[in-house]
C-alpha cells in the first residue's frame, strides 16, 4: 500500500468508526500536524471552517498565522482569526503560561465551533502527542485527565459543547511529517518561546524508542487507553458555566475564572 493510501486510511478509520460528518471547524496552529489534518480533511465530504487562535506570543504567533493563511490560500478557504487579547488575557503576564494557554485554547475552540454551528472542532493531535499526554498523566497520577483518549468525543448542543475530532489520532509524528513533505504543505518550523517542557519531550522520545524496538506498540497503547477511557465510569457531570453558559465542570468555567483573574469580568 502506498503511503498516501495508508495515511488516508487511518483517518478514514476514525471517520467511519465514529460516523463523523457535517460541518467541521478546523483549528490551525500553523504547525505541521494541524496543517496536515486540514489538508487531508479537504479530501472528505465535510464542510470545513478553518480558524486560527492568535495567542499574542510575540513574533511566534505572527509567523504561525502567516502559515495558517498560506495553507488556506492554497486550498481555497478563508481563515477566521480569534485574538486571545480580545478576552483580556495576556500570556506574557501569566505565571503558568502553558496551563493558561491550554485552557484558553480549549475554550475558544469550542466557542468558535459552537457559534459557527459546527458539529465538531478538528485538531492536529497525533498518536505521539496523545500517548505522551497519557503517559505524562499516568506519571502524575492524574487519572481523570484520561478523558480525551479517544479520536472523537461527542458534542452536546444543550451544553453549547461541540464534538471533538482528532483525525490524526492513529498517526505518528514522523508519519505526519512524511505526509506534509509529500504534499509540500507549508508549516511553521519555529517553536513557541514558552515551550520548555523537557519531561514531555523525553517521554515522547522514550515512546518512539519503544516503537523502534517493537513496531506497533504505540498503536496498541492507544487502543488500550481508548478502551480504558470507555470503561472508566467517570460521571463527572458537565453543566453550563453560570457566567458564559459554555460547558463547565464547576459553577464557573475555567476560562471565566481566568478572565476574572485578569480583571475583564
Ligand atoms: S501551550 Fe505553552 Fe504551547 Fe501555549 S504557551 Fe506555547 S508551549 S503554545 S502547545
Ligand atoms: Zn464561563
């Protein structure tokens, strides 16, 4: 089987298994994975709405946005842009930058998808990222964060919650890179200046090392984690945030708490 067929087959297996269809908001970060995901999704019969979240991180965010615009020009789409600054959040002033950034991205992706009447928001998370995230949580006894170890999570319109779709869930880092190269997809090679998460980089290397020794182990890990996620009877109730009305585990969602902290609510 040629590589393109193999790559598209992995995405199709997710689409078919979970019956993904309809309007999909595609979160572009400018990096190789989201660009690859977007490029591949254009070959399906979806209605795609690409968007970019400008995190306001110096030159890095500008460079990434240029690449996101470039791929949209190539594929004939208009890029929509959301600015974190408009919500009163300045990452340069945040102490735990990645944690604030992660909460904001999750929130804004969902909000964008919901407001644009999309069934899902698609992201570029691949198999290597998913496993690194899972092992990192295991290493910190953070079992609840297992939620998300699935390529598709259903939405809930009543809770203003769009579905989540990770088309590259069964594809490794190097496979995404190969797809990008084969299709001459432009992407931003710069790293976020706030990225300094050495332990997760080491974890990722360790996972890839295991894969070199035992081909297929990554896919098996992912399948096992997916089963555990399905079996976990985590009945943490999702409700609506009393301030913004979007999904929340508590009375007030994490994003509104952030905005409160930064004095915009
Ligand atoms: S979380 Fe942290 Fe990333 Fe946000 S602040 Fe940069 S490194 S971009 S995936
Ligand atoms: Zn809220």
